[in-house]
C-alpha cells in the first residue's frame, strides 16, 4: 500500500513587515500617552515636596517667634543679601539643622529651583548658592523703604494671619514661577498670576497666583482685591 503524503503549509516565522508597522504605531501611541503622564507625575511630586518643605519652614518661623516673645525674625544684624534670606540662620535650629548653610539642607530647597540669571541662561539654583544661604525660600521681610513686610512684627499684631505672607518661594517676589511656568526655564519676563508656593502667618501653605501690575515687582505692594494674600500685616 502506497503511503499517503500529507502536505501542510509551514508556519510563518516572526512578524511580517505590515505587522511590524502596526506594533511600532501602537508603541508610539503608548509612548505619546505615557511620556507626558510621567512628566506630569514627576512635576506633581516635586510640587508636593516643595509644599511639604514650606510647611516645615513656616512652622519653624512660628516656633522661633514663640520663643522671641511672639516676635517674628527681625532686620537687625542681617548681612547681605538681606533679612529675607538670613531668616534661615535664625529658624534652622527648629528644623534640627546646625552649622553653616549647606545645599544638603534639603528642607530649604525647592526641587524646581532654577535660580535667577539674565533670563536666557540657567544660573545656580538658590538652594545650591552660598550667597543665598542655600535656600529657595525667603521670609516676608524685605527692608526697603515703603515695602510692606512683617519683619520684627509681633504675630499678635498681624490683623489677617490667614492672608498675610510669612515665607514663600523667591519667585513670589518677581513674580515668576518654578511650577507650571509660562516662561519655561527662562526667568524673564515677569508675568501676572505666576503660581507660587507660599506660607501664611496662620501656618497654612498654598500654591496660588501672584499679582503683577506690569511694572513694579510683586513684593513692593499688596495686590489688588481678588487675591488671597498680602505682604503687609495691616
């Protein structure tokens, strides 16, 4: 009996060109979705860290005041660049920090801090700058004539502690933003409603827009009605 030979079509090995194109298209689509999502998650994580830092700093400033008969950091004997930076040296013991200001003092460093250059080039972040005492956050104590601030004030004398600034990201003085910045990595131009992490005399911290009139730096005056903060304590 003659054996019957069965013929079968051999299995195709691997992907064909058309299948490969489909896989590439799917992967590209997934990457287009995943990359912005990951970037957004990282930005949210850095923002949360910044808010947490300022919450601790706010608490330290208030603890300092409590031990100074209720008086906030003053302007006396503050070397350059000014009391709004030097407050760190007054309050850091309440954060278990000792010795000279260091970049390792992470609670004083916003992870998105990019310093301040000429608006086109990146500069050293404030958190890494010895000149700026390795801190991204400044105290509401600018001691220029006519500029509202709370330096040396008794906490009890501040009329609206829930809306009076205590400490903040440096960019709230401009205003610029290290979060959701409209200028990318550039530090110019200043713009209205730049979002900043700020702390208040009542202890709470928020991310909120800062008013800019198009001419004067934000810290030189209180904002117009409709904003949830002010620099003066009156």
